[in-house]
């Protein structure tokens, strides 16, 4: 959690948003590869 705060302070919300998007995309891709829907984890 402290890493996210540091990133926000250093680079602003745009980078944090990009990181969150990439994390979400990776999670969706992982779930699709397992044959399940990411909606189940929401």
C-alpha cells in the first residue's frame, strides 16, 4: 500500500491509474486462461 502512495506522490494519478488498469487486465487474462470469468472475483 505504501508503494501506491509513493507512486501517486511521485508521478501523479495518471501512472497509478495505468498501473491499476494493467493489474485489472492481468487479472482478467489470468481468469480467462483458467476458463472462468473475472466477474466472479468482483
